[in-house]
C-alpha cells in the first residue's frame, strides 16, 4: 500500500474513481458473442488464396535484394558497384550513403533518435552482422542476388561490443559515438515505501536471472510492394506490416513525402507475434527503389534477411532481484535491477519495461517496487516486439522469485500464491496501473483440478524412487491487454512527445438490401481473427448471421485512424468501435422507423433485427426495410435526414490516465487485466539435459470470450512459442558478435513433437468496463509458459540442488548446472 | 534453358525454365499457383510442401527440372469446385489454422499421411506432421482436424462401397 | 571468424550476401551411367557435380555455399535404384530413395540397423526425395547413413572414366563433407553385409528429427551367452563418422552385462575429441556420446538376446 496521508490517499482514490469509465451492465444472454463459430477468414486461406504480400506481385514488378554486413561493427570505407550495375537485369544499385540522401532516418520512438540514428541502410558504419549496406533492384530476385555477389564493399572492422554488462563499462567501443555511451537510457523508479518494506521483512530473497533473446519468427517474412507516382509525388505501398495510421507521418518523413501522399495498404500477414508491428524498413526500401527506378518494386525478405535483420528481436535481460517476504509468506516489496540488451538501435525506447510495470507485482498484493532499468546498446539487431512485449519476462522473473521464496520458507507453491492474491477489484498496483477484475483463486483451483495435481505429486514421489526426475511447475501470472501510448514516454520527466492516442476505427455500412459491410482501417490480419471478431460483434448488434457480414480492410489513405493489433488490444478495441458505429446506425434507423411507423421513437425497441413498437410487436420495420427506404426514398423522411445508413466510430483507449509529475504514479495504462495459471509436468533426463512434457494444464481468464475455440488456439500457440523460448529458441551471438543462429538449421523452432497436448480451461471474469466484458488474450500463452516450464524443471532438479536461472534451458545449460552441482556436492 | 513437362493438379504444362529455378518459384510465378508458400528456402520448415507423384516433397529445395514428367499436386487442387476437401473443411471446423501460411503445406502433407494410413492414432498424426512447422496453432487443433478428416474420409469410403 | 554452427559454413556466406536463390548453372539429365560420367569429366573445369535427390546439395546452393557450374542429374539413369539380396550381401542402388529403403521388408530383415537409422533421417518429405547414395556422398559428419555403413563395414561401389572400383566404408569418408570419390566418379551402389544379430541406432537431437548432435550405430552378434562380434560407429563426434574399436574390444567374449557396457562406453568416449558448437560444447558431446553408446549397446544386446 502506498504510504500517503489519509487526505492524499482520499484524493488519489477520488481521482481514480472519477477517471474510471462507467461500470457497464452486461447482458446475460448473448447470441453470437461466446460462440466458437468457424472463422469467417478461413475459406480463402484453405484454398491457397490468402493474398499474402508475395502473392500480390504482378508481372513487370522489379525485385530488390539487400547486401548485408558480415561484420558486427565496422566503418564502411567505400563501394565498387560497377560490376553489379552492369549485371544482367539490374535496374539500380543504391548504397547506404546514397540511401541517406534519398531517405531520412526511420521512425524511432527511442530516447534520443538524433544520437542513435537508424536508417534503412547503414550509411557510414555497420552496427551488427546482417545490417543492410546496399540494395540491388533487378528483374528477378535471382538476378538481384547474382548482382549482390558482384558488389565490393570496403570495411574497416571495429571491435564489437557484445556483452550487455560490458557494454556499460567505461572505455568500451561505442555503438553510436554521438551518444557518448552505450547506455541509451537509465532510470530508477520507486513506488510505495520500498525501504520500510525491506526493513520490516523477515527475509530477503535474492537472485540473478538471465533471459536470452528469441523472436516471433513467423513463417512469412516481412515484405512490401511499392509504387511511386511521379505525377503526385506519392507512394502506394502494399505491405504486411501493421501501420499505426496516425504515426505514418514518421514513415512519410523517412520517404520525404507529405503524409497525404502515402497510402499504405495492408496485406494479410502469415503470422507476426509482434514482429510485423510497424516494421517499416522493407516498405521504405521498396519505396525508395520504386522512386529511383520509376518502376513498381517488391522487396520480400528471405529467411536469413529476417532472422538477422528483422528489427524485432525479443527482450534480452539480466535481472538482479530482491524480494522482501515475511515468514508466513506475505510478500512485502521487490527491488528489480535490470539491464536489457537492446542491440544497435532502440526504436521503441524502453516501452517493453512499461509493459512490465503494468503488472510488475503480478497477481499479488506486493506493496512496493523499486524498478531500475538500463538499456544497453550492443552490436546486435535491435529489439522490437515479441508476444508479451517485455511483460512475459517480468512474469518469469517474479514467479522464479516466488518459487525461491516458497522453497526457503518451506511453503507449498500454491499456498504462497494464495497468501498474496489480490481479491478486491478494481485494484491499483503500486505503479498506478489498475487491474479491472479477476478471480485468481478460481483460476488456480481450476488449474489444479485440470492438472490432476495430487496425482502428479504422487507420481513424482514414486518416480524419484526409481531415479527419475519429474517436476511440476505452478505459476500464476497476469496477461495485460490494451496498451496506452503513455508506457512509451512516462519514462521521461519532460517527454518530447507525450502522445496519448491509440485508437481503432470501424465503419459500418448497411446497404440497400440490409446487408452489412464492416470496414477496418489498417487493422492487420496476422492470425488473430479480426474479421471473425467483427462479424460476431456486428451479428450481436444487429441479429444477423455473422457469415453475412462482409469485412474489408482499407488502407491508410482511406481515412480513419487505427493502431492495429498489439498488446492484445484488437478484440476490445474492435468491440468498442463496432458498438459506437452500430449505435449511430441504430439511432438513425430508430428515427427512420419511428417516422415510417408514425410513432414516437421512445415507443420503439430493437429486437430480432429490427425496430418494433413496444407492446405491439407486429408493427415493426426490419433493418432491411429501413435501409431501402433511407437509401432510395429521401423525400419520405424529414428534410434534415440524409440518404444512406452508415456509421463510423473512432474508438479511443477507454481508460488512460496521465502519470503524475513526480512519476510516483504512472497512471492507468493497461487496465484490462487477464490472468492465467499454467501447470506443466516435465521429466528431465539428467544424463542428456533433455526435457519432455508428461502433462500440461493451462487455465486462462480473459474476461468474456468472443470465440472460445479461437482463444484456445491462441493459448496453445502462445504456449508453443513459450516452449521455444524456454527450451529451444535463441538468437545466439558469439563473443565476436557473429550471429551463429542465422537460419532454421540453428534457430530451433518447436515441432509437433516438442509441444504437448494441452488441457485447457477457461474462466470468465468479465471486465466491468468494456463491451460485453471482453479483455484481450492473444499473448497469454507465451506470457505464462516460460515461467511455468522453468518452474517445472527447477522442481524436477531440486533434489539435486540444481536451479536453472537462465533461458533457454538448453541441454548444454542443464548439463553444465548438473556438473557444477556434482562438483559442489 | 531446359524444357520441362509437368502435370499440375491434373493440368499439363510445358515450359522452358532455367535449371536453377526452384520448383516453388515455378509453381508460384510461372504458373500463378500462389497457394504454395515460401517459409525458409533451405528445406527445414515444410511450408512449401507439395505432392510429387503422390509423395510429399519440399518445393524450395527441389528444382523445377527435377519435376519434369511428374504429377504435382498443390493446395489449389484439393477442393472439388465449391466443395472443400474433408481436410480443408475439418481445418476450418477445428480451427486448425490461424494465419493460414503453413496451411497449404500442412494440408498436402496431411493428405499424404491419410493416403498411407487412413486410420491413424493421435500420436501417429502428431509425429507425422512434425515435418511441417506451424508458428500459430501449437499443432493441437491441426491434429484434431486431421483425425476428424480421417474419420470422415473413412465413412465416405464405406458409404461409397 | 568463429566456426561452430550447424549451418556454420553456411553462415559466413549467407550473412555476407544473404542469398537464398541458387546461382546459375548448366544442367543435363542423361539416361545412361556412361553419359553421366562423361559429362562430369567434360565439365570438370566448371566444377560439375552429381545431382541425386538434392536434399543436401540444393540447400547449400540456395545459400550459395556450393556453386557447381554444371549439374549432372541422375534421375533418368537406369539401373541405379533398387534393393536386392546377393547371398550375405544386401545391395542398395545409390539412387534408391530413402523412403523406399525405409519401407523395404528386405532391408528390415537383412539390415534392420539401416531401417532404424533411416527413420531418423530428417522427415518423410526429405526421405521421399533424398537418396542413399546422395547422403553417403554428401558425408555430413552428423549424418546417420555414414555411421551405418561404417558399422556394417560396407563396401561402396563407384564408377568413373577408368572403370568401377570398390571402396571400403572405412576409407570412404575422408573429412567433413569429403569422400574418397574423385570428381568424375559416381557412387552407384552400397553393398552391406547382412548382420543377423542385435542392432540399435540411437541419436540425440535437440528437435525431433533434426540433425543429430551425437548418433550411435551399434551391432552385436551373440553366440549363446557370449558376444562374438561387435561393431559400433558414431556420428557427430568428429570430422567423419568413427568406429569405437575400444568399445568393441571390451564387449567381445562378454555377456554384454550392464557393467561391461558401461565400461565399454567409457573407453570409447575416452578416444573421442569432438568439437563444440552452439548446440553442444565438446564436453557435452562427450557426455552424450557416452550416454548414447551405453543406451545403444544395451538395446543392441537385448535385441541380440531376444532374437536367439
């Protein structure tokens, strides 16, 4: 609890109550929301007509290929491109230095963009293996790659900085000389009374933990097809990255065009998991080449391009943590000191730590937090977004500490968690963010039942007697949804751009026959199911069949602002936008119906797809009957009623509050808080370090579910990626800065044999504040699994005195830990 | 350039191709069959899977010239006009796809699996589809879809005979 | 630049140039072996190479690591595929697809070690195209089939401009991705002694069906209670597959009890000095080699006993 006098405390409470959105009643009966209907997206994908970016390349389009640096750190001393320019089929060769004239730097939300300048191609020096230094445009990708081999680049290698702790030392090579340091950002926040909580604690649990970078690695890479019109000086770019339409002015600035001359049209993405979030480099490169050659140009990354240069590597953190606990298991406070290896650039600043602060104390009543973050720059590809965006790492760290505390206090892992569970909602955590609703006991109870927990504890005992090492992981953690922009800038006392808009927009049109079309603006499809979500929401509003709703995607040039998926926001934001747009349509339709039925608007009620007279339901007009009149018979209505029947809604984040000036309270920035409990059972082969799953139970609470099957699919998929992060996946850079895992031969993605069948349970604690009580849930599986699997492995190896504190837990790391403990013991 | 004759989804094609042209690029760009996708281009992920003479192959590590004289089946040949193949229908019913990118390769591999083993166990299906990566689904609903399709196809065969 | 990745030799090339389309080459698909040999000799200057299934060669060409100027495709050459028994020898044609070998009841009876090993070579789609000869000629230090032919003391038959010759498996593998084949020679068949006793092919890989970190091919032949013959080979522990002669010697004449096997595994591991990479350090490889030697021998011995 924050230490404030009662007047301040009352004022804070009153301010918070005033700024909360109204509590909404939720209908007990729903027709379409809550149904696991088949996805409306499926038919095209099943037939191979998905329309992904590479499918949209038309004959005559030229192809670009990028030449990449083999050095982690080097000055570029010169180019010889003559042979490449003369090669068959080549239309242009553009070096990084030339690109710096043609384009301005890339959009950068980082702390100091002018001093860690990021360009689409490296100009004077390369800062990581794989950074692009030149691009070739040719008749085909084959010919472009032939020409790449003919380019001679002069490099003057520089010493590379690879270890994030060493990067922060004095006198090491600088990734960006202009920054005069490899520490791109440092700050420490205190929330609550940390010193008092630690002074009063019975025990302080300490640990050092390491989470290495992995990444989304969707099977489809990023790509863009750009067309330049010299007449208008504008670009049309088709691309599979999601756009943040209001922030496209930054991309336009990179291309040196006015924002209303840039139209970005979304193509469905073959997966993203964050890695296609505002990934604009391919678009900028393609557009630059289109303008340079006067032709349409496609730049589609290949796999090596993407692994080495996607600009979306995941979090890469070292933690020093202290947890203050009482002997009875009550957790009082936590001190977190983290160094995050951001790589060579820092496009999203430390927003990933904002994500962590949204739920830093987990589902627990921990009263105080000290959070120190240092962003280290190194010679690696930069971080971007990966499912969880930095909060999944915090979940893992916190649950490791809770388990360590449980062991030292000799408490059962479920018992220590229950001791600290939050049970009153809305609940404001020390950072100022709010948890809207939840029932953590219910989730834990259900998970224990689904996991057959008692049975596996008995099995564990029995098998240990046979010399086998079974472990049960039990973690309870948060999955926040719907981010506010404040998490990117509340780090600065005087932010340059304290932006607060993250809207989503939907337009609904009712046509002359009563059919409904929903228009999404740059709301990307990337495996989430925006069309199905919208169709179900629209069907709920209008009592129609969801498969009768047409859903189309418009580009940025077509108007309304949108942010797109990310931070599990899409379902809630589309729900709000649809509700708003539908409300406008119903208001106009009601007025029209009242006029047609010659009755007061107040005597009408909506039921079964139309407006009927209350008490006399035979007198009614369906939406279709109203629509045809409005479309064609203007003079049948009052003079001020316009033709047509449509409504648009720009839906802004429904609950964002500003951080306090002293940053003791960061405000509300991630209010719709889901929760989950994962209980995996593993066996560790102590001779080989192999980990296999014997069982896996996962229970999630994401509020009201729109399509339960769809959410279950995301839970399994997210868990599979969490398994990758926990056991297999890592972007490995050696001590010289060479990227060792540059293909799927070495970056190991789990197959169907590495992912067990999950026993999935749902709990639905609706949000009081959102339409239907929905919360986001797309990221949850990955936000839980690494923590749960680490817990399981540690539980298996506890009798041997081994505890893993580094992910991924590869056979190498497990065997090394076992060897070390044998030497000790 | 080398002359090749290939039958794709029952339709014969002749073409002149560079020997280095990968089969996946031939299918996608020369024949306009963009349903087969590119994932890794080094033969690991299985996204590019098609059938050659009834057997699954990775078209990103197969040259078009190696398909001369062969019969290729791609995802575009699965449905019978408006009617989806039971595998496609089951993938939709069980939500065995999210982004859809691995789906064509997965469907072709699944069709090979069921042709060789019409009544597989869940474990057999899971091991067989380990050849194809999926980054979205975590495989569980794909296994359910393949089992569902197997059951339907067995029933359809019984009805027919 | 540091070595040490599975795709290590691919890495330098790939990241420097980031290709994933193969470079240009000339191509022919002859119908006779003589024609094929002739083309290899004629285009030797252009670094002509044989194309079998392409499952190893084409990825390397996509990375532009291999850049043969001429490919001689064997797919239309008659007589190079097929499985037949010649007395105590199982003969497999070099162009026989691995999937065919995997399904073959003849192989399962005469050389079950081969059947077990082939099931671990990548995935079905790769085995549908990949050939036995192609895998052997590629000589990946971690590949399964080289260890198998080494354990079986197989003979590999090559045809070249000067005629045909037989190369013992022990002389065939000369280094990482290197064989005793001359540039104009084509591997035509592999001749495997039938091994009636116990067999086991086991391997450790990080991901199911991925390349092996360490693999063990174990063969045991027992007469009553005594082991009268043992042959053990490993992959993934050196530049070529290796025979574990010390383990074999330790087993001869014994009953193949657990303690003897444990000691045999220890002795064999002591002879190894594997390199490390990002998947496993040298020390871990040694640990895994020892573990899989033990597990492989236990399985081979138990199968030898059951087959009596």
